[in-house]
C-alpha cells in the first residue's frame, strides 16, 4: 500500500496570522496538525515547536515492531514536545501560557497509530462513512459526553473554544492514543477546529465520496471560509492507495 498525502493551511477570514502548522513526512509515514495558542508569537511558535520535536524524535521503526511499542514512542514524542514548549515558555516571559493542540498519525506495519491532545481532530473515511477517531478535549465536548449539554447547545456555547488539554501549557499532559488497522482504500483526515467547527462528519463523507481526494483540502478550506472563517483552517488528508506502484493521485 502507498500513502498519498494532500494538505493545505489557510489563515481564514477573521485572523491576521496563522497559528496552525502541519507536518507531512512521507519518508516515515508521519502526519500531524497543531493549532497553537497564547498569542501571535507564542501560538505560532508552540505549534511549530511541537511538530519539529515530533519529526526529530520519530523515525520509521526498523523491521517488525510491537503495537504497544510504536504507540508508546508516539505518545512519548508528544510528551517531549510538551516539555520543550513548557521549558521555552518558562525561559521567556513573553511566551508564558503558550501551548498547542496536536493530533498525529504514524503509519507502520499495517496500522495507523493515533496520538491526540486538544480539539484538532482525526477522521477515518471508509466505505462511504466518516468516523471521528479522536475525542475533543474541550469544555463543551466534556459537557456533552457527561449528558450535561446537547450537541446543539455546545455549538452555540460561548465556551466552545475552551480546551481542557494542550501540549505545552503544563510540562506533562495525558495523551490519548489508539492503533487502527489500515485497509487499502482508507482515507485519513486530520484538521484543526477551524474546519471542524463548520463541517460535520456526515457532510465530510459526502464531499469525500463525490470529489477527488487531491481537491478535498481546498474545497474544505473554501467551505469553512464561506461559512465564516473565524479561525485558521488546516487540513491534512492521507489516502491509502490500493496499488503501491500507482502514480494516480486522484484515485479513490
């Protein structure tokens, strides 16, 4: 199987700078999205530092590797990114309070390994359906999961942008992780909340069913902007191609 990525990041309609960053490392099968916070300089630096740390620490495992070992390495690298960001903020008062979401996928041995902190999301598109792989670490999402708030109330809440976990705000953070068996034809999508605030999973599935994958990041960014574009918008899509020798980047 061959991994074919497509990616795009956009500042949106309301912001004057982009605090999102993304990582596409085809050589090691590593893909991630980070959405920084803490102000212009701090947020952009935090998201960039998180992805640089991830890329520096993770190489393609040599030969067969146990599932738990690969997932542990991905979680450890996420923790290391948080420690690096926290230490940088402690050393520079102008960066105090910076942090970032980070959602990453590392492909190895027929599985996609997920590590997740914050409210950026990962989806799996398979058999015409889009399944959200990550749980949002946000105040409103936790209220919904606890039965204290409806989905409709959460969308309208003035607290919907408050996240409860981030990489770097504290030196250590709990990292969600999972290992997903990969099938030929799968398509994985990672995005910042600048997209997920505007596009639900069902609509995402309809778009991915009807359009070439190479066009999907641009179409999703345009859709989020047309609906308000209140935040930065970042999309990384990874298609698991059926034929390892294919050069057709529009294959479905």
